[in-house]
């Protein structure tokens, strides 16, 4: 049950909104400029399941009265530290968004004894754009892409704070040099950014993760500066994992540098697509006479996990036979799920069928790993979510060219089974938000995928790029077989290792 109280220091008042359970981490949520505790609601509902949540209204925002003058960022950091001491919030997990990230950073740097962990969501201000004109332009660019839900939150909260008070707090935000403070933050820190955030560019967010001594970086696909409003559940899961000492995002040392490869020209892209579809056309005939998988697939080394092949939409299991042969040659027993036909049924229904098929036999001692293509990867992730007790023995999923964030080009097709892969589909959104199983997924993809133009990289997973272009030809490439074998070994080693740690995310 939510409780509200005030913390006062002179004329500065902070309103604290408490919720959640008394045990577990102590989360302190610090909002950005013009915002208030309200916009944390979806994220807070996730954190409440693991610990105590303290969502703040800083002086002059939300339910907190306006003081005579705005606080500088160092002063706001000191105010937060005094609040932690006065309220008895021991070893807090400080979560700051936008300008709130600047406040949190000051507190963590000045009073490390009060802080257990830090989460910086969309941290401002990018030093290369520290002017009012540039920040205003970035704000307008971000607003142009904002979802109506987030826009309504923002407009209502900005109106409540008032334009005069909002403008008064701009100068302290711009004057603060967070890049000079970050190296003094000793607490493990997770930096979270929305993929389309115009205010916080990727290179700056990655730099923030590198500037703290113990930093990790996570990016939420398809979201902007308001990521915790539109993807509160997913961000909440990342925060909860970080608070509990579990891997969330990538270590800063593995954050990818900006891509230097030139994009394919039109002629080159068309050439890749032509070869890709030609390969797919040939493979579609493989189902003729392929009622049963090869007998050799039934044999394998007992200390290696069983491989379960899941094809994509309009693909028979035989579509993946070249990869199945390669895995079997390396000692894996390979099985398929019959009855999927062209794999046009809904993802959830097919996942249930796969689970039912796997449940007919006890999992082998070394467990199972699902190796899937395209839509098959989404089905595999659904199986991981549904198999909470891991009774099926599935160690993880190696997904190849899978549209984890949806495929926007699916709108070009009239077939409902393909349009179900659109980013806004309810199942796609649910799977995208369910980040808790991403550490048990290895995502393999090529250099150019005409069917998944936004890429198959999955936050929190191990991401591996192979030097092959296409959506279908990737399946037969030796580089892909090598990456899949490495992924299987990684998932199996982590499942049986002494530490039980999940695979960290990296891109090759």
C-alpha cells in the first residue's frame, strides 16, 4: 500500500511516495526536469515485487512546494544524501532519469557509503551539446517521436510545474559537468538508454558507462527519452536485476564503438536480396520426401545438449537441414517438432505445441538448446518464459535472424501470420518487455538482413554478428554454424558452471 510523507530541509521540501515490500533492495527514484513521481508508475510496479520503492517529488515539482530558488546539482545531491540518512534508507539503489541522473551521480560520488548501486536512465547533459539552443532542438526532435501516452504525461507534469519554474531549473542542469563527477562513482552503475533518444545520443550514453569505474550499458529498442514510461516493465526488470547483482546490459568494456562500415548501396542490397531469395527458393523444395529427420540426427554425444530446431514462418524443418547436419556432425543429437507445417500459427500457440512435444520425453542429462530461425526465435523465447520451472530442460535459445523488436516491413504483407510480427503486435510487445530471460538467449545475425532491417540484437543477450549478408543464406554459412556451436557451449557452460552466471552480451 502506497504511503506519502515529506522530508524538509529549510524551505526545500521533498515529497516521498513509498510502496512495495519491506525486505529487498531500497529503490530511490529521482525524476527528471519538469517531471514527478507519477511517471515511474509502471517501472515502480515491477520494483515493488523485489523491494521497497521510494519515488520522490523534488522541490517545486509534483506534490512538492516551490522554494525561492532552484538547487544546483551538487546541492540537490546533498539534499538527497540528507534524505537517505534522515529516512534510514540504508545502502540505497539510486535510480535517476535525465536530470535526475545528474542528482543521483552527485549523491553517489559524494557519499558512497550511502549507496549500494546506481542506475542512470537517459543521463544528461551531453557535453558536446551543452547549450540551451542545442538542448531545445534535441527536445523538439524527441517530442516529434514521442508516443501519445508519454506526451500526455509530459505535458500535464510540465504544466503543473509551470514554465517559470521549469525555466529556472534549466541553468543548473546546463552548468553541471556530470562527466567530471562520474569517475568518482564507486558503486556498480547501469546506464540505460532508449534506442531513439535524441536528447541522449548513443555515443554519450556509452561514454557515461565507461566513465564510471564499474559501469554497464543497456539499450531499449524502439524507445526514446521517455523509455521508462513506454517500456516501464522492461526497464524495471533491468533495474531489478542490477539491484540484485545479476547481469544487466553489457560491461562497459564490451560496449560497441560506433559502426564504421558503410551501408550497402541500392544495387548491392538488391544483389544480396536476389541471392537470398534464390537460396530460399531452393531450400523450400527440401521438404519433398523429408517426412522424417535423418537417422544420424538421433545419435549424439551424451555430454552435449540435445538441439531442437525451430524454423521460421513458411519454413518446414527441412529448411534448416544444412545447419542441423553441421550441429550433428559436432556430436549433438538433433530433433524437430513435427506438426508445425508452415509455421503460420500464432507464436504463443506454437510455443505451447513445442512445449507439449518436448514434455513427451525426459530431457537428456546435458539438457536441450533450441536453435531457431526468424519467427522460430520468438517461439523459443516464449517457451523460456512459459517454462518457469525449467521442467523441459531447455538451457537457452540460439536465435538466428530473429526480429525480437518486431519487423516493420511485415506491414507490406497481407498474410496475418506475417503481420503478427509487426512491432506493435501484443505478443511482440510482451516478448520485448520480458527481458528476464534474455541472458539465456544467443542472437546470431548477419551484416545485412532485408527482412529485419532494424537488426536482431537483443539487450541482455549474447549478440554475435557473422560476416554473411541475408536472412536465409545465413543458415548455411560455416560462420553461422561456428557461432551457433559457440552459443550452445556458452549456454550449457553457464547453466552448469560453478557460478551459475548468465552470459554477458557482446557483439563480434
